[in-house]
């Protein structure tokens, strides 16, 4: 009788780490830069001033995203390391209590007392710290904090997203059309991003598209209104 080895299953949860940072960065890049450009364009300033504002927004936003992700994920990583150090010390000083604690976790998950004790013993013998990190603290490889990866991913995705409305502003030389063209291109980009992120994460596509385009339109309309008010006041 021959045995067959099944291919490893692919789950969407393994993508959440990089997907969250990438989608957040690209969405923020498109939305913040497009809103900035449409707001400045609505004030009736020169085309070069619009491009300057958009470029400054791209650079500042990318650096801000990278710094913010690095700091926040580093804080998460520090907390995880502190918990692991404490758990390691408890395993060394009170191994019996930790073994019972692990068995209690498995009992609460549905195993009978005898089986839970055996599972706890075998996992402790194999990798005690790993078992407690996973089952007691909830630390898994897919959710492990990686500050530099998160920072670079956010900065790169923000830059890629911000480049779209900025490119639309560059090719649109007529001042009155910059806001309209940038808004249209940005909404299409947001819709595409929403669909892509939904498909990648296994979520409903149309719901994601409607959500991201609605709030994108609201944000750009608000900044356009502000630009028009200030432009009128200056004029």
C-alpha cells in the first residue's frame, strides 16, 4: 500500500502580516497625496506649486509611515521578548506549575484530562518554551513582529500608491483639470487596491471596493472644499 504526501495547505492567515502593512501604506499613499493635490489645486495655485506639494507629501508620507511602523512594531517586539524571558524563567523555576498550566489550556480546548496531560508532557519535552509561547501567549510565526520588514513594506507601498496621483498631476497641465483627473485616477486606483487586497485575503471583493472608494471620495471632496474656501479668501 503506497502512501501519498499531500501538498501543504495554503491559508490566507499567513498573508496578514505583510498584507496589512502593504495595503495600509498604498491606500494611505493614494488617498493622502490625492487629497493634498486636489486641495491645493482647488485653491487655484500654479501647476508647479501643485507638483511641489504632491512631491513633498509623497516624501514626508513615506518617511512617516516607515518611522511609525518601525516604532509601533518594535514596541510589539519588545513586549513579546519580555514575555518570552519571563516565561523561560518560570519554566526554569517552577516547571511543574507550568506543565499543569499547559495541560489546563488543552483541557479548556476540549481534551479530556488524561489526554491533555499527555499532550502537555510531550510538547514540554519537545519544546517547552515554544509550546507556552504558542498556546499560552498566542505567539505564532505568522504574527511575529518584524519591525524593519514592516517599515520597509509600508514606505515602499506608500511611495507606490502616492506615485499614481502625483503622476496624474504631472501629465495634466491644465490647472483647472488637475483636481478632476487626479480624483478620477485615484478613485480607480483605490478600487483596484480594494479588489486586490480582498482577493489576496479571501474577503468579499465588492464590499472592499465600495468601502475604500467611498471614504476616498469623502476625503478628497473635503480637502477640495477646504482648498476652494482658502483660494476664494486669498483671491
